[in-house]
C-alpha cells in the first residue's frame, strides 16, 4: 500500500509522538493524504489490517466520536480478533484534529469529518461493510456512507444518534447536572486543560453531579501534573496528548457546543469560514436512512447503550426503531454504564459485531 501515491506510512502532524503498540499492528498503520475539500493535503490516519487466513470478504469500519479517537476501540477490536472465526478486514481511522491524524486548522463539525471519511472510503473502495459508530461517529459515519449506501451491510450503534435530540428528559444541557452539563464544558474548561478533561470524561462512571464535579476537578489537576491512575494509563495519555494543540482543542470544543443542537442542525459562525449551516447535512441523513437501509436495502442493525446518557433515553431509541424497524429486538441497554460504552463493555460489543457481520 506504501506505493500508492495518496498513502504513506510516514506520520503526519500529530501531537501524539509515542504511539502505543496496540494502536495498530506492525505494518498496518497508514496516512491518507486528502485530495480535496477544506482539508486538502492533510494526512488522515487509518489502521488497515486483515485477520484469519483467506481473503476477507467483510470489512469492519470503526468511526469514533469526540473527545476520543480510534484508540477507543482497542478493546473491542481485540475481542473481535480473538473470537471471530471467519476472515475479516478492519479499518479504523482518526478524524482530522484527533489521534494520529494531522492537526485541525478550523472548527470542524460532523459534515466536515464525513466529507473526509467518504473520500477515504472511495479511495480504499470499502465494500461489504459493517459500520460501527459511537457518539459523533454516528452522523459522521452514516453521513458519509449514505452517499454510497450499497457499501454497507450492517450497522452497530453505540451511544449515538443522528436524529433531533428530544428536548424532554435528559439532554446535553442538563446531563449530568443542570449547572455542570456537557454542553457547558467548553466554557468551564480552559483550552490547556481540555486534554486532561477528555482523559477524565471518557472513563467517568455514573455519579451525582456534585461528586462528579469534585472528582473531575482533582482528576484534571492530577493529570496536569502527570499523575494517572493504574487503570487505562496509556489510553488516558493518548486522549490527553491529542489536545496539546490549541486548534485541536478548539475544534473539539465546537463539537461539544453542537450537542445543544444535536440532530436539529444549526447556523453558526466559524472564525475563518464565516457563516455555516449544518441543517442540510442532518436533513439528508434523516430523509435517506429509512429508504436506503430500512426499506430498500434492509441492513442488519444492532445497538448497545450505556443508560447514563441522553442518547440512550427511550425517545431516542424510538427514533432509531422508526427509521430502522429491523432493529426491534436487537437493542441492549446496560444500566449503570456511561456514554463511552466501548470502554466498559468491549466483549459484549464485539459479540454483536461478530454476530451481525456473520463472522461466527
């Protein structure tokens, strides 16, 4: 693959200099040079590995959200490799401004990341795809693949939505608490603390708002001093270090600010690009998903949610079931688990991927 003009194994402009061994197998880490769009000439990292003997007919594509990167799927991927019986291919990429990809140069939103992903998908000619999405990876992954819908055979949903977030019950404006909520994070957390906040948030367990705020405060201080807990020390460092760059932080914060309008679409002003409108991006997804994947080409669908999260509330799940009715009977909700379910239930997620993809 090294010989292909748009692909290299030379890392791009990433603030992560020490790459964990389980980020990708030897010889399976690549950088794709984007050819067009707002991020033309930037390098986007992707892992591309094949497993089991024989030519893999099926490809698992993992799309991450924010403030994570593809490393968040490390445990899920490990379990899939251990338990899957048939040959398969894994592609897991980092969005621009995250992980091992080049740094962001403007405040990116889902439609930007989806454009970049679509270019990579076409270049690699990915087909027979089982698409695994989490968080903002939902609108990013689905937004890209609905432009080439026949490439997808299955969808695995992990604490994500592509629909207008209902204003009732738990929302990102009152979760985990009224005053300490997710959407307010960019105002509360300064730029130089954002990486430490990300390393805390991804591994945060359900707790009452006051206790969470106190725990977050001391955790951020500790990580700023280079003190990490015994568990997930390597992963915490990876999630923190990607935000050593200010523009990566600002771009990540933009996605958090967008949670107030998750799925609704909005008009906002980007400092360099001026006025931008995300509404057409969401309207396209919401109008096409049933026709393409719920009716004409009825794909396999599975969903796993941690219940401590607005994306797991019944109103959101009903939206998924309405547009993808074949999901009925295939939704698993884990009580007492948070938004970043891939970090806490990797074996269960891997089993659903293996089953729906027919890798048994």
